């Protein structure tokens, strides 16, 4: 039978189609194949977005359409009428009922894919049972018995799939719980130990982001773990806050100390005690380094202030040193000219004149002043050479006219005469031993007298 438009109609008494099955009657287009969205969890990760390929079967192998438009399907229980086709020839009718079977087979394939993907096994089983109940009256031509076996397999394996899904869900819950526990432990360790404030703070934020991405943990366990993480984060924030508060106090103290050093440096900047003030500036710099860091902008400004005062002093000192060095070089040139002018001093040409010239040289030498340090030894050595030349001549003259040396030689001669007289008396008295002893002593004193006389005569 057909309606006024000539489309095929299902035979009376056909069972209602389950939800999602193709609507009987009319030329129903092929539904677009789609993937069943997997449930969250490991099972969905193992079977991401299963793709169902539409079934294309050969309806001629499973049924026929008679010349009068009656459509038949072959099943294990024999042939049965599935409807009437009046909208065209028999081949078109056969293709029509074949497409309806393909739609039904695609729906079965979707259920198989959902079961394999770990979707809700109970809902999948319910849909499979509904499809199985509709098969005996389905207005389709195709392998209905094959669909029945596939639906039976879905029904039989749904419990196993449900148990597996539950197991996978528990495993995922356990893994996620362990991960959050590990994140808690890491956060607690950071809170108790870390002093790398920026890196640790960044890591705690990363832990929070990761925490939000972990789902499926038991509510009570999740709440307890969250309290642990929150407590650790708050402890870290308190410890970090205390650290930076202490750091602020230290920097404030460093700022006050450096301000004092700046005042002292500015007071010393006009000093002309070059050596003493330079030493004080070195001490101030040591104190500056040990004072610690002030707040960054203040620290930089204070350093510029301190260094400016220091530069004023050392610039003045360098200028004074440069002026002094120029003066010393001039003095060295003057002393060289003086040495050349007095190098002619010779005591052999008159000792008194040499001594007078030397005194004049020494007075002018002292009046000139200091010379560069590296020239002192050279110039002083040349002066000492002239001084020694005159001094040696004076010493030689003094030794030649020394009255004490002459008197000493005369005394030695008197001793010689005394011992010779004693020897003569002892000899006359027959005291040969005493005479010999007196002669030995006379000999000794004679040698001393000769030596003394020789020293005087050689001067």
C-alpha cells in the first residue's frame, strides 16, 4: 500500500521504533554518521572519538519486492512481509528498504562504538534491548538475524563493560588523588623550606593551575587535600611576607647609615690633608659596603652623592699632586745644575776653600727643596761624593796634627827608657832574670812607640 504520494508504508501492526531508529515510511535519507562522545576517564582516552562507518548492504541477498509491490525479508524463521512499495519499480523498492536496514545497522554500530568507548553501559544496554525488540517488525530488508546477534552481544557485554568502566573510573580517581597528594606534599615542602621566593611563588601558582585540571577525586578527599594545599600556600605567603618586611627594615637602616656616610664624605671633600683624608675615605668606603643595600632608587641616588663628594676630594688631591710633581721635577733640574756647578771642589787646591764651597753647596741644596722620589738616591749620591771628598781631606789633616797622638808616642819612648834602665841595674846587681824580663818589656814598648810615631808621620 502507498499514500497519495506513492511512498511505501509499513504493514499494520509494526512495533514502534526505539529512540534514534529511522522513522518507518517514506523515503528516509541516510543519517550522517557521527561519533559518540566518550565519557570522561581513561576509557575515553583509550578510545577517543570512535568513528562509525555507515553500513552499505546488498538487500537482494536478504529479501525481495514482488510485482504487486509487496516487500519481503528473509530471516531464520522464514520470510515475512515488511511493507508495500508503490512509488516505483521493484528494484527501487528493494533499495529503499535496504537503505532503511542500513540506517538501522548504523544505529547498532553506534551502540557498539559507545560500548567500546566506555560510555554509560546501562544506557547502551537499554537502547540495544529496545532495538532488539523492534527487529521482528522492522520494515527493512537486510541481515536482521545478524543485527539481532550483534544486539545480543552488546547486551551481554554491557555488564562487563560497565564493570570495566567502573574499574577504570576508580583507577583514574586513585591516580588523580595520588597526584593531588603529591602536589600537596610539594606545596608543603615549599612552604617550609624554600627561600627562592619568586620561583617558589611561581611554582605554587603552577600547582594551583594543575590542581584545577585534575578532576574525578572523591569530594571529601578533595576538600581535605585542598585545605592542605591552601594552608601550605598561606604559610609560604606569611613567611615570604615576613622575609620582605625584615628586608624592608634592613634596607631602611642601610639607607639611614648611608645618608650619614654621605654627610661625612661631603664634610671631608674640601680637606687638604691628602694622605690622612684619603685613608678616611677608604674607611668610609669599607663601611659603605658593609652597610647593606638600601631601596634600589635611594641606594643609587645615595651612591651618586657619596661618590660625588669623594671625587671632589680626589680631584683636588690629584691636582695638588700634579702641581707638586711639577715642582719636584723643577727642583731636580735645579739640583743637577748645582751639582755641575760645584763638581770642581778639590781639597788639594786648598782645604779651607773646599770646605767653604761645600758649605755654600749644602745651603743652596737645602734651599731648593724636594725632588721626585725616584731621583732622590741618584742626586743625593752625587752630593755625598763631593762631601766625602772634602771630609776625607779634613780627617787626614787632623790626624797629622793630633797632639794626643804625638804625646802618646813620647810616653811610649819614656817607657822604653825606664825598662832599659831597670835592665841595666838588674844586670849590674847580677839579677840576670830580672834584667832579661825588663829588656823584653822595653822591646814591647819600643814597638808600640814606633807604631805610634809611624801613624803620626803618615798623616
